[in-house]
C-alpha cells in the first residue's frame, strides 16, 4: 500500500473527530467502501458510525494502530496537536510510511511544525481543509484545499474523491491552510458587504429582495449574495456555518497576516463584528447574521431578523 | 406616442453625455433604429455619433426640443441638475408628457427632487443607473436598475432592451439609485476581500493563482474573484471601472447611509482605500488596484503590480 493510492476496498482509514463535519465525512468514506475505524470524544457519533459499518476505537492511538492513513477533523490547532502528538495519540501507533491527513482548519505555521515532527518518524502529512459546510460534507461535495507533496496528494486522491468535488493541490505543506484562510477572508468580506448593501436598501424604503435579484446577474453577483443574501431577507440564521467558527477562522487568517506582514484591514473589522455576534449571544447563528450587527449599529428602526 | 412604448423607428430620443459609457449607449440606440439627437460638451464624440447616423444638437435644450424621451448620462448630480434645469437645459424644451431617463449614478435624494420638479411641468422621469462598465455598454449587455412608475417603465422598456440585458424595476423614484449604491457597496467590499486574500497567499509563499482557482467553484466564488482576481494576478489595472469613479459612487452610498441611518462600516473603510489610490496617482486605474493599497499597507516586499 505504501507507494500506491489509498483505494476503497483496500485502504484502512482511521478517523478522529466526528463533529458536524467529521461525522458525515466518515460516513461517506464507509459508503465508498473504505474500512474506517473511528474515534470521537463523545460516544453518540461513534455509535451512529458503527451502525453505518465503521469500527469503533477507544482512542486516537487505537484508531491509528492498523491504519494506512488517519484523518483528523478537529476544532483548532491545540486539539490537533493533542490528538496527534499527545499521550495515546495518533503518532504513537501510526506506522512508518503511513499518512496523517489533517482536514481541520488550523494555521499554516502549526501545520508545518506538525508535518516536520511527523516526518522525523517517517509519517507523511497533508493539510486538507475544506469549505462547503455541513451540506457539502453530507453531499460529498466539499471543496478541498491541499498542501503537501505531489506524490502524497496522488495517494490520497481516492479518499478526497469520496468526500468532495473540487480538489486542488495548492502547494507545499501549509498551502492548503493558506488557501482556506483566503477563502474565509473572501467569504466574510462578501457577507459583510452584502449585509451593508441590503440593509441600506431596506432602510431606504426599497425592497431588498428586488435589489438582490437585480444584482445577482451582474458584477456584484456571487454565491454569497445568492445564498446568504436570501438568508438575510428571510432573517433565517440557522447554521450553515456558525459565526463563532468563522470568528476563529479569521483569527487564524489575521495570525497568518501578521506572520506574512500583510495588512488585512477589512478582515480585522469583520472579525470584530463576528466577535460582537458572540458577545450578544449569536455565536451559534449562521455567519450571515452579520446583517444583525449592521442592524444594531444602525439603531433599532426595522430590526430585521431580531429574535 | 405619449401613452405607448418608445419603439425603434418611431420614438425620437435626445441623448446628452457621450462619455466612456454614453457614447456606446447612444450608438446602440442608433443601431436599434431610433432617431437619436446627441449633445456633448466636447465635440469629437458628437462627430463620431453623427457619422454613425445620429443628429447633432447645439445644447441640451436643442437635443430635447423634438424628443419624446431624453437620456442623460453624466458624472454626478450637479451635472445632471445643470443639464436638465439650467439655462438652455432639457427642461426648457422637453414637451409635456415627455420623459427624462437619467442613467447617471447620482443620489436617490437628488433624483427624487428632480423628479418632483419635472412632474410640476408634466414631464415624467425614471432613474436608471447601470452596471457592467464600458464593455457592457458596448455590448448592449448592461444591468439597468430602474426607479419610477410602472407605466413609465413599460414605455421605456424598448429603449432599455437596446442597451442592456438585465433590466429591473426596483421600486419608486430613486429606487434605481439605491440599488446602484447597493451594487457599488457589494462590488467594492468584494474586491477588497479578494485583494486581502490573494495578497496573503502571495506573501505566504503560496501561488495566488492556485488559490483563486480553488476558491472559484465554492462559497467564495464570485464574478469579482473571477474577473478582478485575474487582474490582480496579472497586475493589469487598466480600467474597466476607474477607482476615482468608484470613490465617487461610494460617497453617494455613504450619503444614502447617513440619510437612512445605516452604518456602512466596511464601505467607509474601502472608500478610504480608494481615496488613497487617488492620492497616490492611481485614481484612473481600475478599482481592482485596491490590491495595490493592500500591498502598500503591507510594506514593500513583493510590490506586485507597482508601476
């Protein structure tokens, strides 16, 4: 296996982190025909995966013991480090020539450090953060942005194909995380711009639905205007992608900006507004609830979407 | 004519303002079969239009004297007021039942005032600002956002059909200008977000072309990422749409925000960056040159696109 592709029916995959994204992803790997051994801190998701055909593991080390490749899908860098390098971690059992595929969103710097540490024990690593949200995870339609070696990317390709539709090797280790940071910057900035535009229309006495419709086909058109613009019109802020997670991701982006010496001016401002959502109890709302911040900054006339 | 549609071969149109947008628009009206009488401050554009089949007029009053409808396409509200209400202006000759179609980008407030003034002398008015740039004007592929009465909109529909492809009656007088302001807010905010994202990638040692490509099909995908993202990669900032005009348009948007009581936080910031382009001699560059501001704020490493 070590030189070839990780094919369904052949490769054994360990999977750690069965959250809102990880659970449907692991399920899609089982459905594709992989032998999948799963671990999660809370037990319910493990039971559901076992019912779907996965094997349970008592911890990260056990999930990695017989695996060709281990996927982790965790909240942030400290979680990834603990699961991989900690006591009873993935690195304690994953065999030489095995591969860690980190699909979490963490910083490029933390990624490179981890990849170097693992390389010393002969373990390969790809960073492969995703976008597309829970729906993309369920539908196996994720965008996957990969950093690492070309040969490792080629080996992992069948795994990615079972999880997403748009799979790009961006560059070397960490490059997938840089692309993900870029993605989160663009998404946040566009949501904020759409929120300001539609709020201006509504407060000016003009139907924001008409404005959205008129703008969709032109230069202002975007997936965000289509999807999140509609959520703002409906004042329907069920996630989707939680404001507090986008706040975390922009923290990673700003850290990357500091490291690379890039002034991320509007990104920093929008992150403050996501922080404002968290402070006012809306951290679990969809990130399109940035429209609520624009409303609040604009006084109480209208109060579209206030719960 | 007064109750029916303004049809090619029947309706006589006056056209004032043959700039980068107005000239190709007037040309498309001639090509569609309208009788078009044109006026412009400088003579060259008039001569070109006359060669294409239009009639020349000595001033706005002369352009409007025999017209069923007069189109104006001018830089800002003071120009529109002067051309319409000034000495030798459109309003001094346009007949009762005639129509002014203002396709300039001005404020909704100035629009409503002008519409009320004209209504007192029995002249109808539509505000019909456009997006799509010079290319959209040449290709008769503009997005046209219209404010005014439904009956007036119906009469002008054949004229709009000769100029654009996406034509929407947004609402009452001024609503077209509100939609245009919303459009300019979304476009500016998205360009800035793309500029921050691609600069972060490049300064992090990751190929921004790969990042753009990976993001295009996902949630971060937009016309701006496609078109302006490519301009940033090429460091090709020929307009397109000039930074100084976008700066002007966001001034109108912020004014509208003040009137409506809406906090346009990121819009205000991006307008400052467009102002910074003007201050550094890049006011005539395409608005995607916002990437240069991000570069400058980030020190001199890289200096992508500095001329």
